[in-house]
């Protein structure tokens, strides 16, 4: 067998991933040889359910319902200690990454090496944006110390530590440093998008932050609980498909943490993107301690909270080692589940042992990805010996890159067109709703009773019907076509790309919502099974319809109507009185439908976000497949065969040592 064949044969399961973003082809010996996703599930369910740094058994981490946490992972005499070997493995892997001219992988090795010397236990809090990560930490700390808001405000990881005083330390890339009082009005100036700022300022704020560079933020707080926990908390940016740099920050934060709390919202059906984030960026990172925390349960009716928690547990049932915990509600009596789990994580014995095992496993993953990269670069260099062929390949890659960019532009245009169509549909239905309510008000025997009792119910019912109608006639057909069209266009550029889920047939024939209660989770779960986008549409649109009406009804018009609505009949009122009542009615309906429209726009943006994520993920896979040829052309003197063989050998040695 020649060198090229040897290098390729040594990595039969290596995934097509760029170096620096490795996902293990198999987290443990038991999972070796299986496809990556199956390997993740096998590691999560192996033995008694525990996950060690290499995926082998290490204690019970049983799934719970948010009550009693599972026992913490403790060191075992049967778990090999690789602490003495890990520094050498890090140096070897870094040298290989330098030979391959892969600065991302070099940076990963440096970060892992720095993490070995960190004296404190680190718990990272991660999840998609607007899931309540910062609010969760504020609740645990007992006061508002981290900024929160409906828009993504956390732009860079924030380390939270116990200290003698509240202080925010900002260290800029140029080495300058400043200390700020976190309770000052301008404490977070230049670091976040101010809570409540218009969404149109997001792009400007992102660019300003990029121009200044990404600072390192450390927040010390006076907290007896955090001091007793003897741990450092890490608040991370929300993962957003529109910002790859932010996603990389979260990926690095998880890789460098000893434990992870993955935050999801009870108000948002857990879709494919969140599930993939949990599997690929938490479980596959060899994080020994991990739990899923469900926030915003307090926004549901009490009888719906337990079903919502069970629904998320069912979605993660095949990851039996992953606990699902209920987050403490802000201002409420704190349930013990989350703090107790964090205390168990931090109190687990053998911190250094488990940390070194996690780091070693990640080094092995990076070596496997590096070996695969080298093997492809070797093959690409042999196939493109002639300069003309290499130039043609570069031109082809550039042209295909422009086609990928055009796909994003086209999808953005369709997203804007759908938003406009929904606005037009809501406007039409609003006019019909106003006319219908006018007719009912004029014929009401007791106008005041109708206004106080019947109007809230009618608005809720009509908004629910409006949600179903907008989805059935406008949103669902357009989103289904967008998903299918995107699949076709991606397949033309990347034939092996998997097809994504798309909403199919959503049967919105349920009885109108007359009570205004937030319920019927069973139906919502049924619709969610039809696809991530479909579930998001129905779940959010109906929630929008239910929540928008009441505040608007009771918040507008009563100061004007106090003397008018008591008339025996609207028909007997003067023309001026009729106009005043009609103006209030129009405003009530207008404000209610406007709130519904804003929430609907956010839902559609979330659904399109999954399509953009699918597009970006496919583009990254295509770019990674094209990179080896470019690497071979740019580094013609690199011995790719030797590099692939050496990297594979190092990965094998590490995994053998981890298994003992």
C-alpha cells in the first residue's frame, strides 16, 4: 500500500469538516465505525447513561423531569488519568496544524492549552437568542446584573465570577483595559445593543463592534450563592444563523467549559436547529456535565407547564443522559432543580482528571479532521498537477461561490415578499373585522355589556381565525415552496446535501378559541411533528392571537367611552358620539392586529432563519470540500501523506489511552 492509500485508509470515518470545527466521527470505542449522528446517540445512551470525556461509562446521568438531579460524575479508579500526557498531545497537534497551515486549528489548540490551567470550574450557558439565558443567570444571582432584552443583546461571552464588589472589566484586543460599574447607565456602552433598541440598529451595532474588535468581558458580582458554588458562569451570545462569528464564539466557549446548561424556551417548539446545536456543539464536545434548562414556563398557564416540560423531554428521549430541568421563574420561589444540578456539577470530584480527558478527546477529534483534510489535499494535489487545471479549478470555485451568494439573495427577497403578503392579508382581514364589529355594536341591546364582555371574546376568536387563515392561505404555501426550492437549488450545487424538513399539510380546523386560555398543547405537538417550520408557524401564530387581544381591549378607549357607551343604543347616539365610539373601536382593532402582525413577522423570521441556517450549513460543507484543492495549490511542498498518517496515529494513541 503506497503512502497516499495508507493516509486515506487510516481515516475511513473522517467527516467532511474544516479543521478547527471538528466533530468526532465516534465519541467512544463502542460508537466507532458508526455514522456521526448515530455515534452521538450511542455515546449518550451507552452503559448506565453517563458520558465521560471520551464517551465511555462514568456514572448515572439519568434524565429527570426537572426535580431531583442525577448524581454527579465522580472519578473512578477504572477511568484512566491522561493528565501527564495531555500537554504533549496538545503540542504535537499544534505542530501538525502549523504544518497544514490551518490557523483555526492552531488557535483551538492554544485555547485548549489555556483551559487546562484555568483554576475555576466553568459552567457555560448556551442556546439560541431570545431563550432567556441572561434572565436565567440574573434569577440565579438574585438580581439584575446582566443586560436582557427581546433582541440579542449579548454580543460576546461574559464570564461571571464572585467578588468583593460588582465590577465589569473590559479588556480590548489592543491590550487596553477599563473597569466599569455594572449599575452605571453607560456600563454596557459599546458592548451590546441596548435593550429595546429598534431592530434596524442591529446591523450598525454589529459593524461598530466588529470595527473595535471583540473585547474580553469579566463581571464580578457580590453573591454568596456563586461564591459557595466555587464556579465561574459564562453567559454566551445567542446562536443566530446570520452571524457565523458569534456561532464560533459559542462553539469555543462550550469546548473550553467543564459543564453546559443548554437553554430552551417553553414558548418555542424545539426545532431541528436547536436539536442539532445540542448534539453537535454540546454532546459531541465531550462535555461531561450537561443539562437542558426550560425557561419561560411561568408565561404558560399553570396546567400547561408540566405538559410543556414533558414535551421537550420526549423530543430528547433518545439522548437519555441529558437531563431536562425547569428554570426558576424570575421573582418566584426558586425551585432547587437548576441550582442543585449546578452544585452537583461543580462539586464533582476529579476536576482536573475530567477536564484533561475532555481536552484530550477534543484534540483527538481535531487530529481526525486534520488527517481527513490532509488526505483530501493529497488527492487534490495529485489530480491537479498542471497549473492550467488548478487555475480552472479556482475559477470554478469562485463561480460556484457567487451562485451560493445568489441563493442567499434570492431567499432574502422571497422572505421580504412573504412579509409584505402577510401584511396585506392582515390589512384585508382587519377591515372586515372592523365592519363586523361595527354591525354587532350597533345591534347590541346593551352596548356597555357588549363592549366589556363580548368584544374581548370576539377579538380573541377573530384573531385566532386570522392566524389560521394567514397561515393556510399565505404563509404556509410560501414557506413550503421556499423550503422545496431551496432543497432543489442546494442539490444542484451539492448533490449529497440532505434534504431539510418542510411544512406539509397543517389542518387548522379546530374550534375557535373562545376562552382565551393558552392550552391545547396536544394539538400543538401534533402539528410540530409535521416539520420544524410548520410547528413554529402554528405554535407562534396561535400564541400571538391569544396574547394580543386583551391588553389592547382594556388599554384603549375607556376614558372616552365612559359617558357614551352607557347610551341605551348606539343607534340613538348623536353623529358625533357615534364617530367617537367608532374611532375607539377602529383603534382597538388596529392596535390588536398590529401587535399580532409584529409577532407574526417575528415568527416568519424565525422560520426563515432555519432555511438560512440550512443554506449556510450546506455552503460550509461545499466550501470545505473545495478547500483541499486550494490547500494543495498554495502549499505544494507539504507532505500531505505523512501529515495525514501522523495525525491519524496521534488520534489513535489518544483514544486508546482514554479507553485504557
